């Protein structure tokens, strides 16, 4: 376990009296040009431009089956249901998310260590990495709620204390992502501007925000401006496909009112050179299962 350093200068103010747009002050791709890695140069350039990289297949069909069995085991376990790391869908009372799965499950721990996964994170961030957050998301059919538009970095900066935008997420599909079952949407290029949201962070905000986000939510006017400028990309794909995206991408997902479930594994890698400090805009840190305080590199 590594102790968090003191808070540094705030490059990205948020949760103040008004909404403030700040140009990005950090690189998108941190590795030097020509650095060897699993991502081709053209794909890396596209990631830098758009803020995301979609892959038709990151893991095999057999691996998809393995991770789906493990997801089913975790979400049907009554002990896991009572664990604070499990978030329950308000309407159905079914588990929608289990956090810190790389510590709960050796199956998902192996996925985090897989060179196809951690190797791409290292290449984008230009350093060794640790897991800031991991989770499995379950979006069953017939009414599973979505996630409203937001930048992950806004929350991770305000409430977890990540100083810089040196963090990348990967969402790996375990079910078919259709255009209709509440898939991931991103505004391409939105990662170039940080939108600091208005309003103070309530104490223990995470308890409410994990089911319905309030603090850290952009205004309708700002979202309309972003959408007009950047457009909206909806991601579809087969089980085993993946989307890598920058921590500051404006993204969200709609409700799933189809019969077809949508499940995924979500892993957030942060550079070991960008460890969390004290929160920049919250009275207390979120729990470690949401924002890690163990900065041990993934090996």
C-alpha cells in the first residue's frame, strides 16, 4: 500500500459556483512516438484525435464465456449482493455493478494482467500503470437504467484526487452491443476540453451518484454545445469487442428497454506517475474500491 501524496496545484477547477470550460493541459498519448507496443501507429493517432479506440475483438469467444460465467457467479452470490462493492438496480433490485472485481476474482485479476490489456494501457500512458477502478456492469433487458452524460475525470479529479489526465479506461463487451440496448456513446474530440461542473460535492456523494448522478453533471446548454461541436458516436460490437477511451471523454449510455441484456467488464488504468492525492473538490475521499489508494503497478 502506498500513501497518497499531498494535493498539488489544481489544473482543472470544478464544483464551483459556475460551470467553467478549461482547455486540456495534458497529453492524450504519453508515450514517445515510435515506442513499441500492441497499438499500431495509425490507431494511436486516431485515439489521440478522437479520444477513443474501438476494437472488433480483444478477447476470444472462449474467454467471453469464461468471464460471463464469472459474472454470473458474482452477481448471483448473496454474500456478494450484501457487499458494499455491489450496486443494486433501483427498480428491479438486481445487481447492476460489482466494483473491484480484480481483487474479488482471480479470473478478472488475470484479465487485468493480460498483456493484450495492460500492454495497451502502458503504451497510451507511457509508464507502468495501476488499477484505479475495476467493475463488471450488468444491464439486463426491460428497463435497466443508463448513465447520464459525464466525464469520468471530472469525478476522479474532484472526488478521488487524480491530478492529471493520465488515465485510460477499457470497456470489454461480454454480450452483443446493439444500437438499441443502451450502448456506450462518446462525443469524439470532447476529451480536449475539461468541463468543470457547478455545485458543491455533498458528503458521501458516491452513495447516491452510483445509482443516479447529480453532482458533476454538465448543464444541458454545455452538452448541447459539445454535441454540436463534436457529434455523438454510438458503439456497437460483438462479445469480445472493446472500446478504449480517454478519462476526459464526454460519454454516457441510455436505458435498456429491449429484451437483450448488455454486460461488460470495465477497467481503469492510471499511470503510477499520476497517483491520487487528496480530493480537489470534495470533503472526503471516496472508498478505495471506487478510487484506489494502492498504487502498486500491474505486473
